[in-house]
C-alpha cells in the first residue's frame, strides 16, 4: 500500500469514527501529535510495555499513534506526505 493510500484510509476511518464531526483546530491537533511523541519518550525512558497492547513496547505503539495522527491531519488539510518524503 502506498503512503497516500494509507493516509486516505486512516482519515476515512477517523471520519467514520466521528473524529471530524466538528471542526478541529490545527494547533490542538499538532499538540496531540506532540503528546504521542512525549508518551513514546516516556516508554523509552522507563522501558515500559503498552497498557492496551501489553505484548508491544509502549514507544512502538505511541509512535504508531503519532503516525496515525500525522497522516489523518495531512489528509484533512490537503498535505501530500508521500511526495514530501
């Protein structure tokens, strides 16, 4: 799957889940991305496993969450992350 396709799929799943029912402020969304990175750092510092997926390291799950949020944001606001990479 191409990154652009994944970006579209993630955003559509989030739309379907109701994340975009109301307008979302860009700064808030960027802070949510930052919070996922901060949580990944905590997992690395403390060598923690994830609470919801205990078979996976916390940092791995939080980094995945950050990627999901980044791609969702990019699709919502018309950014082509695949071409930028």
